């Protein structure tokens, strides 16, 4: 039974040896670089950077982005339903009522977001 796992064990040992030797060679051969202020600044096409490296975004931006993704995914779920609706409605009206409940839950979430002011950019 151990013979079956011998190639896997050899591959793991070989991978560990390769990673260790690559790190060891880079330490031995490579030069330790000196950090200067010029090397630590962000590179912007050869120009001197202006402002902070990463601008701060408002929390409102992330909230609207998450709401967009949420409602966008809900709309994506409606496409397969619309494709099979005509075929399925002949057998049962359950598909209609299930989508109606889905849309009503979605509308409750949308009204809640509106009431909380999550979609108001001026606040």
C-alpha cells in the first residue's frame, strides 16, 4: 500500500527541496538592497506622485456597490425563470407564485434600503 503513495511522497519532497534551494540561492547570490525614499515611493509613469498612494473611498460607495451587486444578482435569477415560464405554466401555476414571492421579498429589501437612505448620495 505504501508503494502507491511513494510517487506522491517523492513529489512533495522534491517540491520542498526546490522551494528551499530557490530561497537559499536567492539569499546567497542576491544583494541586499538598501531602501531609500525614492525606491519606496509609488511609480506613476516616471512622474512624481501627488497625493496619497490610495485615495480613501466613502463608505457610501461600498454600500451602493453591494446593493447593486445584490439587486443585479436577483435580476440574473429571473432570466432562467423567464425562459422556462411558458412551458411550466401549462403544468402548474406554482412557478408564477414562487416568482411573485421572490419579487415581493426583493421589493421589501428595496423599500428598506430606500427608507434607510442607502441610495441617497447627498447624505
